[in-house]
C-alpha cells in the first residue's frame, strides 16, 4: 500500500526549522481573529458556521461555555503540534508561530491518515482470509491524495459545493487495477464527532466510476469513505441495501446524539465479499 506522498511533508529538517524561525522573528503575531481562522484551516477547530451554531434545548450561556472550551482545546492541539507549552490561550508565542511557513495539510489529519487506512482494511480482513501489508511501492492497491486532474479519467472538482451533483470525495477502481484516490481539497477528519456533528452528509454515486459526492457538510470522515472505496478495490459494486457500507449514499459517521459510529459491515457485505474470497478458516 502506497501512502500519500504529500503527507510526508510535515517532517522538517532541524536546520531548516531554525532558519525559518530566525527569518520570522520580525513578523507581527496574528490577531485573535486571524488565529482562529488559522486553527480552523488546519483542522484544530470547526469552521465558523459550526462554532456559531446553538444546540437546541440549551441556554445561551451553556452554548457560549461550550464554544470557549472548543476554542481552548483547539489552541492546545495546535500548541502540541508546534512544540509549545499547552496553555490553551493564544499568547504571543503561539500567535507568532502561526506566521511561519508550513505544509498545507491539516495537522490533526496528517499523522492519522495511515491509521485510518489501516483500520479500514481491517474491516474487510476481519471477515475474509485476506491480509494487507503496507509496501513502499508496487502494491496491489495504490492509494494517493490528489486534486483536480491527477492521471486518471476522473478529475476531482475541488472542495465540495452545496448540491447533490458535485463534490466528489474519492473514487476507486475494481480489481485488478487497484487505484484508490482521495480528493486532497476536501476537509478530511478521522473519527472526530465534534467536527462532524453539525452537518449531514448526503452523497450519490457518480456515473461510470465508483465515487462519493456530498452535500452541505464541512468535514468528511476518512474512515467511512475508505471502507466503502476499499470495497470497490476488492470487487464489490454499489448495493441497494441502505444498511450496506457499499450503498451509494454516504452514511453519516455520527448518530443523532453526536456520537461517532464506527463503520460496520452489513450481513450482505459479508456475504458478498466471502463469495469472492471465502470465509475465515477456523
């Protein structure tokens, strides 16, 4: 399995880091509003329309307190990635660090991409004799994050829009081609109910390619999408059964109470994949 190359850019040579720090000591720290936008951009807190939403049945004071706590946790998350003291406040050192040049991939996702992909493969290996092993190159299933035209007949269209005919999240090919591509422009998260709670994903399959499209949600759960797309790389088509992970409609990764729902194979999924590869030998 080939991991997306761009996610390796988070690593930085110590000498380069020291040079950049020296170059940016003269820059003014970000304003509080710019700092909040920075935290949103790199996945540490939810976007403004989510932070501004009220939870029904709760007082304004309770909602304001929740939002302050979300912001505090987001600041601490960034400080942890930046190697700063985790104060939970946008102090001068934190605001200054935000002016440094950096990789464009969201922090909270970048180091968990491999974990999410491994977990998605385990969903399928748990019910079949198949075993999956990561290799640096030459894998049977080649995974990458890309945007727009990226070498196959199905270009991505950038970050999704509010309609149900665009906003493709990912696509995959059937065996033995073995391509699994994620749209790099989407706001991917991994098992993060806080960011997923205030939106509803509604997706459809795209003609001539197994794909997800979506409507309205700011963030998309990479594990949910990966389980579906891996099913395609293993030979499964879309299902009319709406409980199936292979249904063409992307099922919300959270329940009505805001709890994360781990993708689970339906009995139909298990039956179909075992028809191809057999069941686990006991």
